């Protein structure tokens, strides 16, 4: 059973900053994987916050997608996306972690 994917405004903002090539790869290759198996990523647990991280590599650059999983609703909410460089530092500034 496939999960439904929703996006936060922050995800859309981060996504628009990526190159068109990376955007196409995320949409065509990685989001379908998450729809079928959202627990493919690694769980990040901080205090009361439970998020998931999906990482992939493209042309020697590492990228991360952070999402929240709602199993009871079959829903994935994509929160942030970006390259590994300063990714977690930026998440802390946005107060997600």
C-alpha cells in the first residue's frame, strides 16, 4: 500500500534551491521509493521529536531529505531537503532538531 506524500513550505523552498537535475532525480527516483517503503530511511530521535532521514549521493555530493511519518494515516510529510554541507546546522537554526 502506497503512502501519500505532502510537503511543508520549508521543503518547497529548499527544493526550489536545488538544481533542476537533482529535482528530477528526487521526484522520479527517490520519492517513489519512500511512497512504497517510508521506513527505508533512518530514524532520527531527539527528545519528543521523531523524524526520518533519507540520504542519497549524486555526483560526489550527499543529499538529505528529512520527513515525518504518520503510519496510521499512511502519510509522509517532507520537511526539508538539501545537500549535506551545513544541512544539520541549518535544521537546528530552523529549530527542527
